[in-house]
C-alpha cells in the first residue's frame, strides 16, 4: 500500500479550515455583543463541508497568473442566526451565552481534529521509519 | 491563517470595552459635579459601537467592532434650589449632571463582563494556534 499524505489526512484538513473560519465568525459575534443592530452569524457546517468536499474532488487550478481566480464555493455557507429573542430593543441578535458555548464547542472540535491529524502523522512516521 | 484574525477582532473588542469603561468612570466621577449654568454642566457620555467589516471581502467577513464616537446624553439636567451653595446663580439655582448612578453601575458590570469574554476569546485562539504550530511534533 502506497503512503499517501492526502488520503491519510482526509477531510480533516478541510474540516480544520472550516473550524477556523467558524472561530472568526463566532469571535465577531461575541465582540459585537453590545453593537446596536448587529445580527449574529454562523457557519452552516453541513453545507460548508459538502462544498469543501466538492472543491477537493474537483479542484480548479490556475495554470497561468492571468487566469481569474474562481471559487467553487457558493458563499451560502454563512447564514444569520435565528434569534431566540425577537426584540432586544436595539436590533442586536447576539445571545452571548449561546455564542460562547458555540465558541468553546468549536475550539474543542478543532482540537479533536488536531488530535486525529497528530495520530495520523505519528502512524506515518512509524511507517516511514520502519523497524530497525 | 485566519485564526490570527481572531486576535484583531478580540483586540478591537477590548479597546471598545475599555473605552466604554472609561466613559463610565468619567460619568460616575462627575456625577456630583455641580455647575452654575445649564451650558457648563457635565452630561453623561456614552460610546456608540458599530460592526466593522472587512472592506475587501464584504459584509460576510466581520473584522470586529469600532467606536463611531461618543455622544452626550440629552436627558434633562437636575436643577436644585440651593442659594447658600457657592456655585449658585443669581436666582439661587445649581445644576447637577444627568448621570444615573444605577445605570452607570450596570453599564460598568456589562462592560467588564464583555471585556472578560473578549480576553477569553483571544486566549482560546492562542491555545488553538499553539496546538496547530506544534502539529506533528513528538
């Protein structure tokens, strides 16, 4: 069996990039918890991961520097959160507790992806080193 | 890497909340600053926050919070008849600021909680980055 780094890492690579993107979105929500008129946003992870998978299977490479950069992502991944409380008085739809929970959850999931990658790398290292 | 942007975002939140704490401190400190005319009386100050967006990437990519400016409260000032006060005007009135101490205390607690939340965000991002940078090390 050939050692393929791409197969070894699988979807975790894409997953981590999405987790990173979600971290930025959630951080933005928490920072704007006191901003009038701000609407909380979040990543639709299912759609985003499906898009990422599609990108991985049909990558569009630029073979010339003057080619346009085409992104296959439809940018529909980022959506506004449905507010629990419809009227907060200033049009802000951030629920700080919910956002902080989501942030913690997201960073734990990021770390578990990291753990998987670490073990994969450990396995590959073992395979490359052989038994001496 | 976009995780570095979390530091910029959390940083913008920290400075905005620090400014809010500053105005609250100023309001509480000046809550009893009496004056002899309506024009020179201290008025409560409050910062106005607005979401900041990444200009290159549009509305979906937030880049933190910005302070648009500081507005003075237009709530009515308290007028008190106190002719023996050294600052009383010719009719014997002194003017007190329109600062509500209760509101300011609540505002202060809210600002310091938000500040805490922002610090924790930066801390979590730092941990995630440290773990990423040590990926694959034995």
